[in-house]
């Protein structure tokens, strides 16, 4: 069956960026007339959705995390992208999306829960501070780009508008693929404070491209208790091979935080201003990173969170910055989504026919952790095409560790990764 190429770039990042330049003009506006729904989904539905997506995230991390390199992903970007794509799937392809994302709710209830979750996340940090003089930001922007004249089902566009706040702009992929690619990259760059300026590499948009779904997420927040820059100094960090490196360490000898220990794994929660979002660190014993990640699931994460108690810490951790792009086609196929990458793919709920399949999924995420706080961004491109594919105690994060940025009220994992060498 002849497949028509559809590219879907979904970036999940923050919006109030403090940018002075105007939002770029990206194409003729042709959005659905449907308004975004503001009805709250039942709390139990949101909790069930978050738990399923977190389980997917941890399983994907086990498949993709390099044993020897630093890692950063934006689970909120990946799961939002896949959720929007799943809205266009039908029959066995839809079943594969639901199984992969651990969706147990009826499909309409699932999208309603995603809408409620999205709006809850974007409400965080009001009147709080971010880094570099910017306000606290956790914002989500969705946009659909489509080829002029290409048919998308009105019901699909209405669902994206109502549950994901997604508009529609028309571009000319057929005769001007390179300007279209640059326009989409400009959209992503603008909505990620220029942290991800080139999501779509040269050649990813071709004359066969028909649609790009874009979702951008940007996060910028100050620590509730910032670290003094004058106290940052070199300290030893023990790498996976047992060797040590001197790296800049954030230090506070009287840091108030929630921490605990579970089975030799040290756990610490570092809240951002407002205490609505936190960074969670899991620091295993020396040489224990692989064992920690190999057994990490939602139940284990619950146990680590349950062990947290408030206390004073003699605390240190490395400053770090990670910028990583990776392809997710193979791990997603292995995780149960293989049919979506094959000639058997059915995206008829999106287009009214079975002319599309996914050819690749590209993910890009960035994080910067400093004395002030954290700035992070993530982007996901789903490409549809013609081919198949207690008491004060010391807690020093001086060895490889796992980290999350987590929404405290819902438990949603926004960013995740590990650090094996802060240099």
C-alpha cells in the first residue's frame, strides 16, 4: 500500500519565556472552530492516566538509557506526542498505542484526562521565580502544520483543539519543504527559549511530508532554597569505572529538604519555588546504577517517595548540563508499537484512509542545573512516511545518579535522566 509521508513534531516545553521578539509567522491559519474544553476530568481518571504514562516512561528509560553517557528525556513531551498521534489511530494500531501507553480508560476519557493534566501543569508556579531573571515557567504549546489541500478528518482536528488546544496552520511541503522545516524549527526554538533551535534536521521534511504536529514544553524554575555561588567549589565525583573527576559542586551545609534511604539508595527531593514541582534524586551505592534502573517501576518510585522525611542535610551535588538527541523508533517498536511503523498501520481516524505510517520518532531534550535552579526543554518529532521501521546528615551526590523533575500534585514526570559524569 502506498504510504503518504506525514511528519509530526511534538515538543513539550514552557511558554512564558520572557522573549522580546514576536512569535514567528508560520503559515496561513486554518484552525478548527472548536474551543478548548475546560471541564475537569475526574481526579481518579487523571491519577490513573499519570500512573500508566509514568510506567511507560520508566520502561522506555530502561530500554534507551546509555550505560556510559549522561541522559535527559522529556517524558511529558514524548507521552503528549504519542497521545495526540493515538487520537488519529484506529483498530489494531489504536490498540497498540493504548497498550504501549498503559491506557485503560475509554479513549474519550483518556484525552479528557490529558487535557486536565495539561491545564494543571501550566497553572504551576504563578508569581514564582525562574532562573536568569525570568519568571517560573512550565508551559505547553501545541500546533498542527498541514499541507495545503491535504485532508484531515474534522473530528480529529476538533479533538486536538478541544483536548490539546491545538491550532492548524497550512504550509507548502510539496514545493517548499526546506522553508517549511525552518518555519517549524523557528516555532520550536521560540517556545523553548532557543534551547532547541534545530529539532528537525535537514532532510526530515520532504516533498512527501503532509502534516507536522508540534507540541512545545519549556521549564524554568528557581530552587526554593538557592545555593550560594560563593560556596560552589570543585569536588570529587566517582564515575562508573571507579575513577574520580573533579567537578563543580553545589554546596549547603544546612540544607533543609526531604530525604530518605531505601535499600541503600539515597533519595532527596529538592523543591522549586512554590513547592508545586520538585527535582527528585536517586543516588545508588557505588556501582549500583544499572541495578537501580533495571528494577525501577512505578511501585518502586512510590516506595522512594514514601521514604522522604524533612530534615537538615549537609548537602552537595554537581552542577550539570545535558543536551541529547535520540531516536525512539526501535525502543517504541520493541515496547509494543511496532504496527504503527509498518504497512499495517491504520491512522484512518486522522485522514479517513490508511495512507500513513510512522517512519521515525526523534526526541531532543536539554537541561541546565545551576545554583539558581533549573532550565529544561524537550521536543519529539513523530515522522509518518512511506517506509516501515530526619537528623542532619551528610548527603553528597558524588557518584552516578538518576534524576526526575516531577509535578508534586499529579505525580507526572516532566523530565528524567541520569548523570554518570557531570563534566
